[in-house]
C-alpha cells in the first residue's frame, strides 16, 4: 500500500518531464539537461561520433581510475575520507589544467556534436536538438540509471552498504567485507559521475577543467542535502530544485550564492531530511489527520 502513492508520484513526475518541452520554451527544456546528469569527453581527440560509445568509454575510464584511488581512500571515513577525495580531485584538476596539448588547459576540450542511437539529426539546430531529441534521450538515461540504482540499493549488496553505513564494525563482525563494499560503492559512484560529466560536456559543447573543480562536488553535496539523503528520490528532487533555483537566482541577483547558502542553512537546521523528508512528513501528517 505504501508503494502505490510512491509509484503514482514517480509516474506523475515522469509525465511532467515528458511534456515539459511542449508546454515551456526551449530554454527551460535544455536547462534540464544538467539535472539529468551533473569525465573527460574523448570524442574531440579521437573523432568518435557516437555518444553511446563516449558514454561507455567515460564510465569505464571513471571506474578504472576510481579503483586505485578507492583502494586507498576507503580505509578512512568521515572528514578524512572527504579530505582525501578532495585532494585527489584537485590533483586531477591540476592535471587537466596544465596538460594543455591533451586537455586544452583552461580553454577546455571542444566536444563536437555527435549522433545518438546512430541518428545524426542534423535537421535540428543546437537549441532544438537539446530541447527535443537529446532531452528525451537524457530523460531515458535518467530512468535507466535510476532503475539500476534502485536495484543496487535493494539488492543484498545494498543491504551490505546500509549495514556498513549504520555500523561498520558490527557489519564486519557479521561477515561483511567493509573495505570491498566501500570500494564497490566508490567505483559505481565514479561511473555515474563520469556519465553525468559526459552529458554536461555534450550540452555545453566543451569539456571544461572547471567541471572537476571542488566546487562541483560542493554542488552535488548541496543537491543531496537539499533533496534529502534519507529517501531514494531525495537527491533527484534536490538536483531538480537546485537547477531551477540557481537559474532563477542568477537572473535576479548577483548575490545568488549567498541566497543559496541561506537556503541550505535553513534546510539543514529546520528540515534535516530535506525536501523529500518534508514531503514525507506532510503526507504522514495529512494521513493522520484524515484518519
């Protein structure tokens, strides 16, 4: 019975996203692409024209790079883990910024327009392409990625992850290989992040080293806190809300970062479970009132 309202909510959200390009200007539809996937695109150097090949290549590359880094980082938790991953991120940022002939340096690497599903779709200009075919392509990738993650979370491996998160020592006593589980989660996260980076680079037409700067990680954390990480759909809601909120604030004031910070502070203090938790609380309150 609990799954019925959730399934209905997800269905309504998907229908809303599907009709968005029809009922809103093209700009808002193309704006949703970063929401679908917030990585280095290889197409500019290798002449690859298929976005699916690029997507698989960056996900595999991200996973392979994450393995040696994860072997070192997963031995630590809390602030130590955060600082280590931040340090490695800055190392990669420096590499991308300094090796100009390979990455384009501060100018970035140009990402040419590629075909999707074998279709060139040359009849569309860039805005029409982003607001039309690529919008639905990104939506489909979002659904596939969400379904895959749902299966992971609700698998025995997902239960191991929850056990390690709640009490790593107790999980180890129960036979869970804590470091292996953390490493697997680290690698999966890298693959997802690489896919999102490829989509974002494709949208703007440029693989900018700034995409690997630590502030990008901060934005992802902001999205997670905004949506709430106690609910599976919380980060997705947070990404959606953050994308719209940032765009509107940037158009209204140059102090948009201050307002975003204030919003985050209010949510952390007043609604620690985020927007998804707030919605769950309102639903439970309403159900109790009607009962």
